[in-house]
C-alpha cells in the first residue's frame, strides 16, 4: 500500500530556509503526480507546489520564486526547498500523490488520493 511520510518542519525566523522531505513507498514513483499542500489553523488547505512524473512543475503565486519542488526517484523522496520564509508560510505542510502522469489541476487537493500526516512549519519573529 502507498505511504507518504513528511519531515523537516521546524520553527524559524522570517527570512530563514527549510527543506521538507516526503518519503514515498508502495508505488512506482515515476508514474505519480506529487504535490505539497499546506493548511494554517482555521484556513482551507491550499496547494503550494506540484511536480508531474515527467518533472514539470507548478507553483502557487504566493511561493513562486521562493520555493522549489523536486524529487529523487532513486530515493523515492519528494522535496520542498523553502527560502525567504515569511510568517504567512506558517502552516502544516502535507505531501500528496495521485497515480497518474497528469492531473488537470495540480494545486487542487481533490486531484490527490494519497496523503501524508504533515509536518509543521512555523515562521515568526
């Protein structure tokens, strides 16, 4: 069965960097669309970044230029490099997967059927 396990979240100051990881098991990694979502307390879950099986990427406007999504197929691991962190980036971050080479809306949560448990990122001064 498919399992996703996030790690790397921390409490940091504005301007800091963090790198999140998501270990994926139970699937052919190359055939899955993968994404990062986040949810702040009292707010809707929002798509942050997505990567297709061929490596194509999509970013939310709020993180474009600051965050980079990548994957290491050999390690079955998805990454999210986050730079220039802002307080508004504070949220629980989740990784997600869908067994397809393509999704119509990469940053919409309804596209994904496998989810990790989340890792907390807190950005405050």
